[in-house]
C-alpha cells in the first residue's frame, strides 16, 4: 500500500483462516480430532481407585470421630483448615483473629460432634460454625475498637471536631423531639 493512503480495517487481525492454538475451526481439538455432539470426553471416564488406598470420605471420618477417634477428627481438620481459615479471614479481616476463629470453630465442632445429626454435610456444618464464630469475634472487635482511646486522648489533646453537619444520636433525637414540640405548639 502506498504511503499516505487510507485503508479499511485490516483483516489480518481477524484472520478466520487460522484457528487459535488448541482449537479447530469448529471447536476444541481432542487428540487431533474434532468431537461430535454427544461423544464422551476422555476425562469423563472414572479413574480406577483402589479402595484400600483411597482417603476416607467425610461420613466415615465423622462416624469415627463421633466414636471418639481423635485421629479421624484430625483428618477432618486437615481437610477443612484452609477453607475455614479463609472464611474467617474474609469476615474478621485480621490474620491473627482469623487463626483464633478457625481454632475456636474446630474446638466447638469437636465438642458438638455428638449432636451432629448429619442432615447437612460436615463441610456445611463446620462452615456455619466458623461463620458464627467469626461474626461473634467481629462484633467483639468492633466494640473493643470503639472503646479504645485514640492518639489524641493519650497525648492530652482534644479529639478533632466532627465534620460540619454531623450529629450524634443524642443530638438527632433531641432535635426531633424539639421539632415535635414546635408542631404541637402550633396546633
């Protein structure tokens, strides 16, 4: 193309003759051939698992833990530790507090294991316990942070003034009651 001439959009960026790597013109390639609709995928075949070497399921571990087997409960803790910690961390937003919440959740689960009915899966049950522990801890932290004195109080300086127009709960309620009195006086 000569310099200075204007052309339309280039078809080289949208070259339909070359498929993306790993894809044929009509879809993904599996072993060099195109799959037809309804044809099973190679990975959909169940893998042969030796029952003697397979890890026990949650139901088996829960039943053994309910019978008093601490090693079975340790297996459940190892299986769900990271997920329970992640849930707690998203709620309390502190790594140290999340570790404590996760530990507290597993202790509560161990103590409540005889009352576990099995209506829900163990994972649902432990997540619910962890969420309740985390929300309790977040509430406690919020109250504690509200009571803590700031740097200004420690230095003997008064805290900074509130933004203009900001009112406390007490001033809003007194303003509301004053408005109500004025209305009733006008009638």
